[in-house]
C-alpha cells in the first residue's frame, strides 16, 4: 500500500517498504506479559502460597494452637487480594492499550482532527468492501463491511463469514490519539446481515499481532488520493478493515490506540 508522501506500507513491518518501523512494539508486548504474569497474577499467587504455607488456609478455620498474629496476616492477605484485583481492573486496559498501540510515523506533523476524519471518509469514494461513516459523536467514525452491497455480500458468504465486524474510532485531538474499539455481531445468512438489527458486542481484548494476508492490502494511494488495486483478493479478515485505517492515521501524524473500553479510567 502506497501512502501520501511516497512511502509504502504493507500489512506488517516485514511486508512494508519505505515505512519507518513501529519502534519498540515487541518490547512493549513483552513488558505487558511480564506485567500480567509477574505482577497481576504472580504476586498474589505467591503471596497466598507463602501465607497458607506458614499460617494455614486463608479462608479456613483458625489455626491451632491459636495464633493471633497469623490470623491477622491471613485476613490482610485475603482482603489484600481483592484490593489488588481491583487495581488491576483499572490498570490492565491501560497497559494493554499502550502495548498494542501503533505510534505515528516519526517526523510527520499531526494534521487537524477534521482533516484526518475527512481522509478516512474519502475512502467511501472507492469500490472497497468497507465503508466509513460518522458516529454518534463529533469525534467518532464507524467502519463497517458493506453488508448492504450485494456484490460484497456474496463474497462474504463465499468466504464463510459468520460474524460482522465493526471498528469504532474516536479522535483525541489534544493527544493526537485515535482510540479504537473492535465490535462484532453474529448473523444468520438465511436472513442476511442487517446493520439495523445486528446486536453489536464489544471485544474485551486487544490483539497485539493478527493474521496477515500474504499480499498487500488492496487500498493504495497515488498522488495523495486513495485508489483500488483490482487484483487484490479480499479474505474479509478483520485486519483488512483495520490496517488501512491504521496506516492513514499513522501517516497523518496521529497514534493508533486500541482500547477495551472508551471509559478512560479503565481503557486509557
């Protein structure tokens, strides 16, 4: 995929040519898993094991002979685990968003929010299988497969697509972050997917690395304008819907930040 300014981007770093690498993503993902397995899970498990080995089951009967100090330690450990779990509820999503984010291309001056949204909305002029529309908020865009287009609908059915995917983008102009949330819905092919009746569920996870199609995505830019590569064969993988958005956002000087919720105290 060629992007404005003469750089090119594929589906991932390996497939990209000319696009600056996404610095440190592997390190950030590694740090996320260290946080999760060592701090979020390892510390409470180790604490419980040590306390129970010395003073007995945390939720078991009082020790015999009586040990007042030991009972206090068990009580503190029991309630401390609940407090620790509550803290992770607010920390997990923010750390995952940081680890899975895609930074802006270095050296690119961020453009205005409306200009970025206009660039993404301009994709609707192309004969591509997804559409970009404005959401319920002034800073929100919604990206959907073209379920109402018979041509693309037949191809989706041919590929055995059984879930509808939606990408919701909200733009934070102060931080130049495009916060993104995945949503999905199951549908019945006998009735056909109807955007009005589909019940969209929020994905509660963040995918750090996704399945990549062997070929570059069908969306290209020539002379700053999006064009369609007619030789591209869509597989209707979620990444085909997301990756063009990510590349346009990054090359506009903005950061792409996946979130599990738009509620900032939890999602970041």
